[in-house]
C-alpha cells in the first residue's frame, strides 16, 4: 500500500498564497485535524463540507470564548485583537442563545432588506466616484483605490458615522485589516479608539437620532428590552468590522479570479453589456448597472471559489463530541475551514474550476445555521455593483503584475490580497447623470 504524501506546511507565506492544495490533502487524509496555530493556540481544523455544515450548526460548539479551556495568561489569542480589553465582546460572533437570539432579533429590526435596498443608489454613487478617481490614469491598485474605501464609506454611511469622521474610521480599519503587518499593538489601539468613538457617537444619536443603523439599534427593542450601552457599542463595532473586510476581499479576490480566468471574465462582460448569458438570458444595461443576467450567479461562484472568509470564527466545545471521526475534547477550539469545504469534490462538481454558470451552489461562504452572516445581503449587493462597474467601465482591465508576485495578507479568518495592481485604457468622465458617471 502506498504511503500518503507528507502533510503540508500550514500558515506559511506559500500557504497564504495558495492554501487549496494543503486543504485538499487535509480533506483526504486528516479531515478534522489538530494543529498548532501561529498564535500558539492548538485547534481543530474542519475541512470537509459535510463535517463543516454539521459543526456550523452544532449547539455543542459555542461561540463564547469563556468555554475555551485555556490558561488565564493566554486569553486574547482568539477572536479580534483588542476586543476583550476594549470591552467589545458582547456581539453576535461571541455569544450563544438565548442572548444571541435576543441580540440578533434586535439588530435584524434595524438591518432590514428594505434598508439595504434603499441604500443601493448610494453604493452605486460611491462606486462611480471611486472609479472616477483613477479611471483617467490608466492604472490603479484596486485594493487601496477601490476595494478598501468602497465598503468603509458604505458601512460608515449606513451606521450613521458623519462624513467628517470617516477618515478616522478608514485609518482604524486599515490598521485592523493588516493582520499583524502594522506596528506592534496597533490593532488593539485602533480597536480601543474605535470603541471610544462609538460610545460617544451612540450618546449623540440617543440625543439626536437619525435614519441610520446606529439610531435604529438604539430604538430597537424586544419585549421592552433595549440594547445596553456596551451591547450597542459592541454591535456597532462588529457590524463595522464584519461589514467592510468581507467586502474588501470579495471585490479583491473576485476581480483577481476574473482576471486570471479570461474566458469566464469575457462571459460575464458579455452578459453585463447586453449580450446573452450562458443560459440565454439577456444581460443588463452596462455602465455598471449591476443587473446582468449572469451577475448574481457569478458572485456566488466567486464566493465559493476563493471567498473572503477562509475560516469561520472561533467555536469551543462545551462537552466532548465526535466530529469527522475525531474525538473533540471539552474546551477545545474548533475552526471550520470554509475555503476547504467549498472545494470539496464530494459536494461540488469540478470544485477547483471557476464556473460562473454554476447553478447548484450551496457554498458556505457566509456560514450556515444561526450564525449565518447578517450582512451577507449588503456584501452581495456591494460586490455585484463593484464588479459590474469595473468590467463595464474599464473593459480592458488586466493585471499589472504576474499573479505569483502578488502577496496575500497573513491572517487566520479572512483571505485577501495586500495589493491588486491593474492597468487599462484611460477613461475620462466629464459629468454625472442621475448619480451615474457618463462620458
């Protein structure tokens, strides 16, 4: 019998560039695998689709870090750096029912589909304004110039952060998204500054509420029970944190995938500019209108193929359990590897192939179960508008560096590029019509 190949190295720079061969090895040989993370924490990695769905919905796997069987001096090595010291732990990613049920219901009242739909014109306006900023240059770094500022300004607008304060948020978010690439302790300091600002902003909104998400959180109640001050600050923080980085990576990873798969990119462009999509549907009106016949399906496939969230956030076993043939001990951390599950050949046909026409696509890009991402509709809308605008306004967009030269941000939960240099034929826009740029 032939021995399996040696286990791959995890969490190296080579792994960050392309983790999928390592995940394929784990799925085949060690689908629930205990490993030591770069932080020193030992955790179980779950890589098969069926096991991943089971784990994401298993009530015995708690989101509350209090269940982590760790020494007191090791606290803070899981979760978002600095959130514990900043007293921002009481948000949806760190709590279980019944508190999770109560808070999610409260937040859902302020985070409705109607509010997201009404926000779409603002996202289109932001998208066009950002592209206007570099379209005439013929080159750009799509992470710095587009994918990062778009969701930051969008989520700030949605939350009700005044325009004059949004540059501060951009600086704090930029530090958080570096995942250790900045100065020592920079993330924790940014989290602390953000908390102080949010507490002050919440008090201002209590005195003078508006038609924004933070004002909605303050007004939201469930059987007469309101969000506490700490809960409101923590919820605003996690909505901001989760509401921008996932979209940065969706736009960045999605654009990179399209530029390295020219046939699929051409298929989507034909759909967006009025040609026929793969199923014969007539596309949209071009100019980044975002209603091409293939667009929604394409974004779902990009989420599956190389999604913005590599691993689901931390879970901790509240009792001994068995998962994927392994015995998980009480207090053990468990990380569900969404990127590996979404390439599982037992669930997806040709999983390593980007196929924008893929119809049956139950990917786990935004999770599963009661912790399914509350902001997924917003991220999808932003991703569709952003990708459609790039492909229609800059039709000859291409990479300005070899794919292997690009660097991916080191991190555990998120997957995203540090930079995405591109070139294109310069385009000059002279005025706007109905919020859309026009020649």
